[in-house]
């Protein structure tokens, strides 16, 4: 019987691709690369750039550099069912090989579509326990970058299976960084992108990988996924490409904070004289983002309390919402925000990422706003105009003229060249 990886490759290769799929993929390429550019303006971004100047320029290292930069600002996309950020892994891998493979824009976007599909389907199968210790983007990302890279390298199904086998054996990435706000999360995205490129390049030379890397007795699921759901890898074959199921963030913080931010922003114009704030969401959001006293900008992006306080007070959440000044202004209110998990959000997760925010005012009135889905989800999508406006804001933050990148990405679905995309942003 074919292995699960072999079946996945067969499934992806048989899946039809339409013009709408390619056009949608171009939007995610623009979002990812705008994040790449903006990431350079940060402290971690400057470290990565300095390292990259002396690290050589092979495709794997280029994918690492781009992937790490893309994930810094916490403004990149997210796929709910797999709890992964595919854009910061798949798009950098494709960009790293775009020039050397001489792919046109349609081939490039096809590689992105297939990379998202592999990463998200495998990510949806790892089970909730995996996410408590392992960072899904880091562990499932190599499969996506390997598939995108392998597609651009022209790998046939047997070689693609080897590429995925070698990608899977490189899966790693732990959540311990969150205790101190360390920079390792950016390393996760970079390594996931690099690992897949190297795996695909080796497969192109005949280097073999385990075909049963997912379900084997000493494979990925057995090693790191106590409640894995292997059937999820191939479930719902009639579903659209997983890229269509991927959310784009409107705010630069952990995606788990977004439904609560959206609810708080609804209440903000009515709030005066707060006495108490209560937020309810799903367990994973509380596990990752329960921090009433964030001491760094990065910790603030992973704090439900701070994000809700900022939304209620400032009536907006922007990059400046997480700096030293903002943390000081919002500290008292953040300390009063009570966060808990419960129904109906626990039962809906990860199919739906929801939250409610309830405020008690000084005059005794109680206001509440609920969100079944976060803004930017497929169920509550951003408009194409807002998507492009977000990209332009990110590019401007990084000091770039948005027009060259926006125009080149727009041309991809018509066959325009993807060569040089990386050079426009990093």
C-alpha cells in the first residue's frame, strides 16, 4: 500500500488549478514579501541581515534569511486548522529558487499553492497536544517548503516523496522561547524554509528520504504527535486549495489575540469609566497568550490582556501599540483584564477562532461583543483593497517604495517573471 506521503503527493499533483487559485496565491505572496521587507527594520531583522551578509548566498541560506525576516512582526498569514504560518515558509523557499529555475510567474504561484497544501494538510493532522510543546510552523513547515521547492525544481512523484521524507526528519521547533520573548520563533520560520529547500535539492540529485516519514513507527507522528489524526492529511479532497483557507492578519500580534481585539474594537467607542473587563476564548489562546504584565514588545504581541487594553483605550491596534510607551500606558488596564477559556470557543477551535469581550462600566452598564471568527479569516475576509493597503503599509515601514513589488506580484498570474522578488524586499 502506498505510504501516506506517496498518497499526498498523488493527491496534490492531481488537484486542478484555476485562474482564481493563481490570483489568490499572488495576494499571499505580496503579503509575505511585504512582511519580509518590514521585518528588516526591527532589532532581530538587523541581526539576521548582518548574519546574512557573511553567510553565503546558496538557495537554502537565502530561504532561511527571507523566512526569518518574514515572521518577525507577527503580521504574516495563518492557517487555522493546522495552526501554521505557511506564507513565511513557503514563499521564501519559492523565492530562493525562482531565479535559478527560471520559472515564470504561473509556475511560481503553482509552487506556492502546492507548498501551502502540503504544509497545511500535514499540520492539520498533528493533533492539539503537539502544539503545546512544538511550534507547528517550525515542525510542519519543512514539508511545505520542500513541496514548493521540489515543484520549481521539476521533481517527479518519487523524488518528491524523497524530498518530503528528508524534510520531515528535520522537523523541530519548541515553544520555550515564549517564556522570555527570545528571538527563536524567527529562527523557526527560517530553518523550516531552508530545510525544505535543501531536502528538495538533495532529492533532485537522487538523495533518498523515508517514504513513511509521517505514519511510520519511528516517524513524525509517532515521535511528536501523541494524538495525531493521520486521516486529516487526505481528508476532504473536494475542498479548495488550503491557501484559500488561510487567514491574513489585519493586526501585528499573535493571531490568537485577534478575535478578542476585534471584539474590543467594537466596544471601544462606547467605553467610558471601565470597572472590569472579561475575555473568554479557546484554550490554546489562553495557553499561549495569557500574560497580564508583558515586559517586552514581543511579549506584548502575545498578551491578550495588553492587546485588549490597547484596543479599548486607543481604538486601534498598530505597530506602535506594543512599544515601551504603549505598554506603560496600558499596564493598569491590562492588569484588570480577566482571561478565561470556555464554551463555545473551545469546542469550535481550531475550525473557528473566536472570542468575547465583556466590559462593566462605572455606571453599572454591561457591554459585550462576540466574534465567531477573527477578521481576516476566510469567513470574515479582508477586501483586496485592504490587503494591498496592508502590504503598502508594511513596505513603507521597511523604507521601500511599494510600487515595484506590487506591480511585479500583480503580473505573476499572467506569467510575469518572479526572478528578483527577493531582491526587492531584502
